[in-house]
C-alpha cells in the first residue's frame, strides 16, 4: 500500500508527473515515410473515383501524360478534365517534372479523370514523401467516396417517387 495518495497536494504531484510522461511520448514518435520505387525508378498507385479505377505509374521526365495508350489531350478532350489531371503537380510544385502512364477502367470520363488525379497524388507522395503535406492539405490523397445511390424498389429512381394519386 505504498502507492497510496494521502493528500490533494500528493495527488496533484502524481498527476503532473503523469501529464509530463504522456505529453513527451507522442512527440518522440515521428512517422518516417520511405520512398517506394520499382526497379525501373517508377512509383505506382491506384486511384479511385465513382466507378472508375486507375492504375498510375509516374517517373521523372518531361511532363508527358499517357492514358490508356493515348495522350491526355486525346483521351480527355475537355480542358476541364485536363486541368483536373494537372492539379496534383501544380499543388506539389513539380509541374512538368514527371511522366505519367495510366490505365483506367470503369465509369465515365469525369470519374476517370478523378481516378487518375487520385492515383497521381498517391504516386507522387510515394515517390517523394516531402510532397505529402501539400497534397494532403489540398485533399488529393483522400479518396472521394461519393458514389451513385442505388435505386430502391417501389421508387421511380433512387429517391424519386411515382406520382401520387388520391383516387
């Protein structure tokens, strides 16, 4: 029974000792992220958006983006979709420094562009862990989990009801 506290002052001293130990513990643990590259010097990541899944490889280069064997300007003809693909590079400050090779399946063009963007962001932070803070702050590392809501029985669509008839 030597561990008993007999007064409030002793309790305060014990609590202060516990707080200093707890406060020191988290600061000593720092996550060190490693560079992840294959034998060809590329980083690989999978990006997802809606029903689209993109497999993305990045390597140092001149900024060329190939999607499903075609140039990005051919595959994603709309300027808005091309802008979506450039966002991770602009946020990270490495515009024009990496070549991208991506294969994407499923969904429509907008979802596919979002999937490639997600894959590029994840591959960039694997290639250079110092870019992770900027990409995470912009929200590019997190997968956008919004998907199309399924149709329910007894409904015309997911939420739309059939026209009500009183008689």
